[in-house]
C-alpha cells in the first residue's frame, strides 16, 4: 500500500447512523449473529490489519468512552492475493501462511469481532505475477475467479471482499495488459454470487478506472470505496453517494494526529460516511485513534487489551 503525506467546525446536523450504513448490502456472517452494539452516530470507521504482523483482534479492542460503541465498524484482513498459475494460465486465489492462519482460526480471530457487530472483509491484492482484476481474458475466467472469492467468503463466514489492484505487474509471465471488460465481468459475477455481502474498492490501479463496459456500469455494485493515499484527502472517482465514500485515509502511527483530526473533521463537515485507517497494530494506539474519534463521534477512544 502507498503512503503519502497531506478541518472546520463540526456540523451538528450531520449525524449519519453507522449501523444503518453498514447494513446496506451486508448481513451477519453465518454462525456469528451480530448482537446489537451500542448505537453510534457518525461515519463508519474502517481498519485494515496487516495480518503478517498483527492480530485481527486488535480491531475489537477500541470502544468509545461516550456510549461504549465500537470505534471500528469494518475490519479488513490484509491481504489475500490473486496469483497466476503458469501451467494452466489461470488466475487463482492465494492465502499466504498468515492469512491462512487467520482463516483457519475464524472461531478465535474473526467471530469475536463479528459478535461485536464488526464486519470482516478479505482484501485481495496483486502478487507480482501478472494476474490482476483487470486482465482476465474472458468473461468465463472472470466468473471463475469470482466464484473462488465468494466460496472463500462462504467457507469462512466472512462479510465480503475488498479489491486492491496493486502489485499485479500486468504483463509478467506473458499475461495480458488491462482490458476494459475484465473488472466489470468480475464484479458483476461476484455480486450475483453474494448479493447480501459487502464489496469494497480500494480506489487504485487499472481496475478502479475501468468500471463500465458494454453499457454496464458496476459502480452501484460497491458498498464502499476509499482513498488509497494515507494522510491525504481524495474523493474516490466512483458514482456512489457520500455515505459510501471515504475521501480521508490515515495510517495509524504514521499520519500525524493533527492531520488525522483535520481529515476526520472534514469528513463530518462535508457529509461523507466513511473514514479509512490502515495498519492498526497491537500497541495501545488510543491517542492516535482518539485524534479522529473526537471529531467523528465526539468521544475519546478507550483501549482494552
């Protein structure tokens, strides 16, 4: 993921209901009914977790001092990969040992978050092998990969898929360059396979700029889209309502608290419904997290180990 470096009185009338926003296109995972969490007013907060180094359970350790609601509403497992089989010339879904460990231990790593009402997504990322979301050679190939994604969501009881079109290195291993139909076919098939799950877009790469083909525009198939450049403000270029967009993006521990607060204040002032964070680790980050929760929710964040 890229890291780049980049405020005003809170608009009192703006209070989006996070719980309502998260119910759009999402249901509780099978076997993990989400009990009613304390009501929280304000944008949804998203936390990407690098599971090569950190535990998904960290996402559930932050609550709001005022009201006790979860700070984070969506947790993203970062990351599975789209790999390329040079024998069959096909893309396939790949889990490294750390991602596989999380998935094999959903009862202890994922279900506790879901029971708190936190949605858990699987992010899928390129892996330097030439396979990406934007270069499937046919609709059939795109649909086959979509089935691998939806099967994984069903098998592990997850809440959806996040697309991150980085590091594909299109052309490697003799693969094709991006085409205009591939991502449209992929997302269309995935939405058909899992109509009630979340599909989100990390707004970067060739796929993110190829959202329509043959009269089909897949913008409305996404539940969320967010800015991929940490420490900056950038409205994703996708036709979604503000309630589903995060122009703000911060890297916890690296984006300054002042910038995190400014971006959170702007999120509220301009009526956007999502606030993206990356790289939540196992340290007590309550000071960093409080920098944006004060602006988003009018509350300090409490860390409970």
